C-alpha cells in the first residue's frame, strides 16, 4: 500500500510537471515523461509474473452469512435469534471440506454456550467429517475476554484457536479514562484482551490458514507476520467479520477491497465469512470469484486453491518503499541546497 501510494504521488507530480507552463523546464519535463512511462510500463510487465504457485488439492468451502441485525444480536433474545439464523445453515456441511462462520457468531462466550448449541457445532466435524472455523468470544480466565476464532478438525477433539491482536479502541478495548464512555454506549464485551503477537496458522482441511478478524486485514505488515516461521507459511487467508455495526454503508464494499489488497500482496487466496457482507471468495490475484449479496442470509459454496511461495512484499515488506522515500527526500534536499548555494 505504501509503495503504490508513493508511485501514485510520483506519477501525479510528474504529470503536473509535464503540463507546467514555466520556462526552462523542458529537460525536467522530458525526464518526468520518462518516469511516468517507466512506472506504468514496468507495472504492466509485472502483471504477467506469477509470484506464487498452487499447492495441494482444491478446497471445497461453505461460507455462512446469517444477516443478524446488530441491534438484536446482543439484546434480550439475541442468542435465540443467532441460533435460528446460523445453525440451520449447517445442515449441508458434508458437501464441503471447510465450513466457516463469521466473527462473534453467537453473543455468548464459548464456555457459556448451551449444550445443544455446542453439540450442533461439534457435529460438523464429528458427523459430517468437515473442518469448521467459527468466531466466538473466549473467556479465559474468568473476566478476561478474547475475540477469537476456533477451528475444529474431523477426528480430533483438540480445538485450534486464533485471538484478535489488533483491537479497536472503545469498541474492543477501553483507553485510559474512557470507561464512562463505553458504559454510556452500553457496548457488549467492550473491554477485551489482545492475542499473542505471533499465532501460527490453523492446520485444517489440508491447508495452513492464516485467520484475521474484522479490520485486522487492513494492516498488511501485521498479516505478513504469519510468515515469521517459514515452515508454517500460510497457504490461505481467512477473514471473519461482523460489519452489522455499519448497516448498508460503504464500509461493506470497502472492506472487500481491503481483503483483495491483502490477497495481492501475499499471493494467497482470501476467504471472507461475514454476518452481513461481504462474504466472498477471492483468488490469489485479488479477483472476487464468488460473493453473496449484502444483507441477505445464505451459504456461499465454492472452491479455492491454496498457494505457496513468496511475493516481493512477503520478502521485503515496506523496506523498498521506505528506502525510495529516503532517496527522494535526500535528492530534494540536495537540489535545494545546490540552488541556494548558486544564489
């Protein structure tokens, strides 16, 4: 993102210089034209390079979108509303290798779920033989809440877990001195704990799945941390979100664009399972190959192919962009110094 923004600003500055009417700038205008042509030409040429490659067999997925209104989810009777929205959508779980439910799919912590509800979830890997990932609050120890994802694999009773690392102020943690604000807004579970800085990908359905929750996929540098251990490098990205807070606003398609950018940076497909949208399947080149309509209830069935290998961003991160910024600032400072000296 930083590199693309920098190149965009560079092109805009070069175009402004090209159309400038000031005298004595022909050489600079020619250089600016070359810069624009070089950047655009190089970008077009790089589009043909496949930085990553398919690994393993294609994965059949079911992404569940319950469309539970946010004002009802945590109100009286919200648990029943959520159960009636989501649990019936698990009946055809056997047709997939992986079923995914969105962030905080139920308004209670995992330890407080009714036994029939917990049985309905564990039945997916137990009876259907399908891996399951669902978003849920985890209270551990009592009074400490984590916004988490739990992964269940067929044939094993050991759950896998990811807990959100990048929390939202006021919505997920209370900045010092602002508890009165959260109490006034009556935000449910508004003071949460951060997950560990590094959490290995989940190993489910033959894939290594890097889970991120809600707007964590906004931060490319944090997604890149999943590659800290090369032996456990992800083959697939997964976002669990509940954008019911934003109703039918631009936040829904904007968040889809954010996920597409992470797919492009990493060369990995991205699955999105959300409460109200955008529930979608994104391939390793950032293309949306399937999507449910916003604010509807349903199951998105599709297939996705895991990928391996490293993109330039996975190898170098933001370092090239930062170096280019330093060089440009140094060149500008040197030009200004020489100009002042000549005067």
